[in-house]
C-alpha cells in the first residue's frame, strides 16, 4: 500500500494544505487538538472534492443514459446471437465503440478520487509514525496525534497493537470498536447505494453485460472495503464513509428527479408527476417540463411507463405538448384545427325518424 500511495505523493502537499486550512477554522471553534476539529477537516475535504467532481458526475449520468438508449439494439443482438455468447460479446463491444459509450463509466468518480484517497492515507500514516509531511509541521503533527474520534486516535488502525494504541494515548478496545463500526457502516452504505441503483434506476427489461457488471459490483465493493478497511486509519475511514454518504444522497436525488427511462424509479416519478398535473392542471417546474417534452418527442418509441403516463393524461382529458406543458384535450383539438387552416368542420344533417321520412312535406298555404 505504501508503494501505491507513494505514486500519488505529488498531491500529498495540496491535500495536507487543505486539511490544515480547514483545521485552522474548526480549531478556533472546538480547540486545535480536538478530534472534532481534525475529523471535520477531513469531512470538509471530502465535500470540497465531491463538489469539484460534480461535472464528472454529470458526465457519468449522460453516459449511463447513453447506455440506456442502446438497450433496444442490445436486446436485438442478444436475440440474434443467443446461441453464440462469444459473437454476442463481440457485437456488444462493436456497438459500444461505434456509439462512443463506455459500460465502465460508473467507475469514473471512484477512479478520480483515488489520488486524493491515497494521498490522505499517506498523510495519516505519516502522522501515526510521528513524521511530518507536506505542510504539517511538528506542532500540527503533535496536535493531530492527540486528536481522538469517539476515543480512537485519528491515525489508529484496527490492526494496530495495544502498544501502538497506547503510544497514541488510547486503548486497543476503543480503537477496534470504533474502526469496526465505521467499517460496517462504510460497507453497508456502499451496498445500499449500489442496490438502490440496481432495484430502482435500471431498465430491467433488457439484460446486458453492463447490468451484470453492476450487479457484481454491488456485492464485490462492500467486501473489498470491509477487507481493506481493517488497514485504514480512522481518518481514512471518516473520509470514505463521508464520500459514501455523499454518493448515496446524490444518487437518491438523481433517482427522484431524473430517473432512468424504463426503470421502476421512472414509474414512481411519473405517478407523482401525474398527481401533480391533476392537482395543478399543468406541469410546474422546468425540470418536469423537460421530462414531459422528452416523452412527447419519443412518439411511438415510448416505454411502458411513458405510455401509461400519456394514457392516464388522456383519460383525464389532458394532452402533453412538445414544450412539456399539458393542456386540456379540447384545447389541443382547437389548436390542431387552427393549424390545419381553420376551416370549420362540415356538419352532418340531423337524422330523421321513420315517421318524419314517411310524412310528405307540407305545401305552403295560399293567401
């Protein structure tokens, strides 16, 4: 691990500088040697990094949407080569290359965070060994070594010996309880985030290699974090738990506001949107109008959720428009008549009864 961390030592100084700047703020509130001051400095570092990664997250969402748009073609390839798995995989890879999509795009945020993660690990390891690093001088080093989070030193690890914990002014029992709880929370948050994605925000009508990879990651990542977590200092566990909670909240927001077409989350979203339209008589909000406009633009290519939404609007006497608004069906008919030239419809003569047809027309009386 030290060898890997050393490869990212070029950002050790910037990471340590950011932590020290946050520590100077929180230290004035909680005390320079407080675990809250150092712990919140790490949390703030995570928030700063994740804010900087928002453009990458947006790119990830677009790439995921691109994968969803390819699903009809993927299904066709599966059906055509269902007895030839190798040819099926080759055709899938060819499709990815032609459309410029990447099935591993969901790993981009994790890869982008890796340099900061290893740099922080390197900083905390140096603190545990009593070594200055980056902009952390001797006085800051002593302060960080005295900082405890729920009784566990910032630089302590689950695998530390009782003697090393004693050097950091802590008991090995406190260290292992705190680190064990944080490792469990870190793994559970990772599993829940991936499970939420698979259950709610994936179009399950088509099974693709991308979906299989996501399902594998749902089980593999928590196990990896649990195994590696016993070698992480408490400060790194704080970092990773914070970034997992951020990812979980960020994903919940996307699922609720901009779900994947064809997913369970989209069905739930359109159900809420239908109630919204029923109570307000129109679509309120730019984001909602954008989604309705996209559904209208699809025409016959709409998925089951979208067709159900359009049908429900029709039953309520409303029609979705190309700009994302919703109007009453009578207004839509009038607009269609105006667009066709405004010519009035020819009225059909009223149908006569049998008695009226048999009765001859009366002659006008002579004066």
